[in-house]
C-alpha cells in the first residue's frame, strides 16, 4: 500500500482545500542501532517485530505496553474501517508523518499522527502523544509480524 492509500485510512477526516492534495513528509526517526541488532544473527533471544510487507525491523516485542489497561484495542474509524491495534512504547522502524490531530482520537487526550514503515512506507498504525511527554504507537496487528 502506498502512502496516499494509507492516508485514506486515517482515523478521522482531514480537510483538504478544494483542488488541493494532501501531502505527507515523513519524519524519519529510525534508530540505526535497531538495524544493526537485526543484522546480528548470532544474538540470542532476538524479540523483534517486523513489517509484514517488507520484513524490516519495526521494534521489539519487549516494547509492548498497556494503554487504558490493555495492550490490544479494537477500533473503528468514522468511515467504518475496523482496526485491531497493539500498543508499543517504541517503534523505531516507523516514520511519523502528518499534523497532530485530536479529532476522532481513539484515546481521549491523545493526538495522533500516521506511523508507516520507514523502509516500504506501508501504513502500520498511528503515533499517539499527549503534552509532548507521553506517547505510544498503536500498530495494526495484522500489518506486523513477530519472529
């Protein structure tokens, strides 16, 4: 899925000026140490999560976290598209893009932005933050894979 198709899956409607086109400039935050660790095939107990499309490292299973008392959440956007999300404290293989949006957030008090695979730009979920001090990633569980 390309980035424009992924943008159609935002959890809320965004306004685009008449005749205008939505644009997306990824803010690359990939941790080089994450790629190095993945390349080390002798490392015991690797617990990585990967993009299901291109198999790039996205983060670690150990970064699973609970938000509102649960790791996983079933969410539906205003267009009726259902998502099964898993919450992660980090997903350093994701590129974050778009403006922070508070409208239609599935997590009250949190704003969201698009989270895509840094390598292949597949939409993997959303980055949620609150007051620039608290954040997590809500990743679509059928778009990531575990070792």
